[in-house]
């Protein structure tokens, strides 16, 4: 059993309560457990005891230690395609409707539960080796560590932007070829706390347009992430006026698409242990291709 060390310095504060802030960042720990630990003085701000309602300020230092809750989650059979696997890591092609971590409303049959069932060492690792995530309704490639050494090295690769993560999406509108990069800060929506938005108070967020194919009033676009903010691609494209088809939160509805037409289609990096150059591509799933064919053949 391992511990989760908490050490955050607050920047670009968006007036979040400490319990909500930690729920967002400690994705395998429930809000009730976090509140319990705050009340037990196991989590401090600037080395001081605070209440669960404390609103974080710029410069605040949040510190503490939590027993990692991964071990209390169930090992369950969960369907996901393994594209590559060795003793150090796994490349997964995540299907639509698969949640990454257990949370409110999705306590079971997540990717994390499936990893606990897949290999024994996942039970001893923070977040079962997960180092990044895809939204529930976004499909495609992910990398997961199988041991803590690899997990820490993968986190460093992501932090240093040494993992190429490329996505494809179908959007409403013909994206001009002059747009090659979207550099707009992203933070919490001022009025709807479950949404993200482009805001001056947000954190730096950069998405690169790698290619695009325009067809009448639609586009298919390839996007590379330079940063990894929550809902980044969905927010950026919607902000520019090119919402992703099927995105119920930021997008544009379509009778053929019941989720956002967004797929993680390419993942490339140097293996952190073997130093082998790894590169994987996966075509989008059937619903995405049906939407594309319907639009392009119209």
C-alpha cells in the first residue's frame, strides 16, 4: 500500500474550495474522504488547519499525505483493446463510454478497475499506473504504466512535452488554413463549475492544428496537444466557433452522433526504460466513421 503525497502551490486561482480542488486533482479519492482528512488536520494550507469550505488563494501551499485509495477499488473485468504491452507499460485503445477513474456516479467498471484485474502490480500503484486520461466519450490511445518507476518517468515525459498525443475531430464549420495554433488560457467557467472555458484567469493552453480537411460546412481536423488542460480541444474549438459534432457540453448536435466526434488517433514517444522509439496509430471507431462518411458523401 502506498501513500499519496499532496503538495500543490496555487496559481491562477479560480476561487475553488479546497475540497473541490483536491477532488479534481486526486481522482481516485472521494470528496467525503478528502473532507474527512481535512477535518482530521491531515491536509494543511500554509501549514495551517483550514475548513473544507476554505477558498484557496494564489500562493497558497496545500500539503498533506493520504493513503492511496486505489487499493479499495474492485478488480473487475473491463473490455478495452491492448495495442502493445511489455513488462513496463501498456498502450490501450480506449472505447467510448469507458470512464477512466472511479468517481461520483461511476464507482465500478472503469479503466482503473480493469487494470486492477489485468495485472497484480496495479494494486500497489497510485491510480493503478494511469498517467493521463481521456474523457468518457472520447475514444483512442492511452499509455499506462505497469510499475511505479515507469509511471514516474512517463509523468516526466508528459510534463516535458516529450509524448506526442494527436487527436482527430469532426467539427461544424470550415476551419481556415491560416489557423495553425490555438493559444488561449483555459480555466473554470465563471457560472457553470462543471464546465471549462477560455478565460484570462485560466492556465496556458496550446493546441496545434496539424492538418485539416474541409467539406462544405464541416471539417475533419488533426490536433496535437502542447498542454493538457481539462477538455482542452473541445473548449478551444468551440471558442473559435468550430464546435465538435456531438459534444453535448461545448458542441453541435447531429442525429448520427451521440457523443463528441473526438478520437486519440496517434501516440508517439521514446520508451522510458528500453529507449525504443514507439509510435502507434488507431483509426476512429465505427460511429465516428459513419458520421464522416455521411457528411462527406452529402
